C-alpha cells in the first residue's frame, strides 16, 4: 500500500508540481493555434460543442453530429504578418458515420537573408511554412455517445530544411440525459517526434585523428528531435436557454498540454432571431502562468438561401503584449 501511495504522489508531482513549464520545447507549435472564429469567440471552450468542420481540430467526434455536407474556409490574421488558413469538409454517411478532410497552413511570408558581412540583407529572401493534412472519421456508437479520430501528416519547412511527422487526434462526446449537458474529451497531436534535415546542414569539417588530417570532410550537422504539442482537453457545455427564437450556450474546457501549465477556457454564445445572429464572448488560458492571452469576442450570421445554407463568422482575440488577432470564416452546407 505504501508503494502505491508513493507512486501516486510521484505521478502527481510530475503532472502538477512542475515549476518548469517546458514552453518552447515542442515542434509544429502551429498545431496548437486555435482554429475557427466560432470556437475562438467562445474562448476556445469548444471540445464538448464541436459541431462543424472545425471539429476535426477540436474534437473529431463532433463531425458525427452533422446531418448535411458542410465545408468551411477559415483565415486568421496573426501578428507579425503571419497567416493561418484552414479548410475542412465533412460528408455524413448516415448510420456509417461521417468522414472528413482538412488542411491547415501557416505562412510566415518572405524574410531577408542576412549574414555577418551583410546584416542588412544580401538581397536574397527565404520563406518558412507549416502544413497539416488530415483525414477524419466519427460515428455515433449510441444515441448519446460519439467517438472520432483525425489522422494527419505534419510538415514544417524553413528555407531548404524540413521536418515531417504523423499525428493522431482522438475524441469523444457524451450527451447526458440530465438537461442535455454535454461532456467532451480529446487528445490532440499524439505522434512521432520531428527533426529538421536538409541540404543546408551539409558542411565541410576538418577531421584530425591518429591517421592524419582531412581538411574538408563532408558532414551533416545533427539536429535535435522534438515532440509534438500533445494536449488533453476536457469540457462541459449546456444550453441555459433554448427555444425557437433564442439560445444561450455556456461552455468550459480544462486544458493540459505537454509544454505548458494547465489552464481553463470559458465561453458563452447567445443566438437570436431563430439562430440567425450569434454573439460570443470568452476568456482563454485562465490561470495559465505568465499567459499573454486575454478575452475573446465574436459574432456570426447563419442564413438559408434557397438550397444554399451560408455561415459567416468573425472573432477577435485580445493579447496582453501583442496586437489583437482577427479570424474570419465562411461555412457552406450543401
């Protein structure tokens, strides 16, 4: 019994007693950049709601809820002229579940090549980018319980160097019989380590040993391997008000990443005029040590045009030390 108690104490200290948060120790950090203005407007508290194609990012089980084909285009204008784009499409297949595909792209733009001799630039430019290509599947196992997964190929590139990896997301959503309260959980970015490699790591090295000296031996510089930004999300949500004309949804998510401290995301969404107009607000990374993230605001329009159902959403994320981040998306049901 004493050994078990010691083991539990040791595990708890690893999970919750670390003074070092491991910030900046994972690769492909763009995988942790929030997707979708609706989810962002809710402060990122979306793991138990997840009911559109951005669910493939937040909780793949959510696409099992969709009854119509749906696609979404999402653009984020980050600070420092960084652009984040997301495309997702979901095709429901009735009792066989739902399938989906998604692409995430981050473009850092062109940057000047500088050297010690030319600190203002050589006249050359280089580019850095990150991509994720995913395929999702989800199914309702019962009337109340859905499970889903998203498998993705991840690649990052800077100039002539690149790193590649494969990751899996797994999620569940349980709708309880008590007032329709939803519980959601997801594990994101469980996969391989990533390591940079490429032609610019090829150098000539002077080798000296007992057999003599070789002044120009071709060698590759060794780079470290880094984990992906693994994260556990657990959330709960419910409609406090729900009728034909209006709906008020509140949500809270607990987040446990492998490269930072635990935190909470809070959000609320108020929909009126038969759910045509939505107003959202939230707060990201509550209780996170040294967090620069603050409140979020957003809104959306949802309207049916004959056979075309259109969704337009926007959100604003406030930061403590940076300018705000704007997100826009267009969703089409067909």
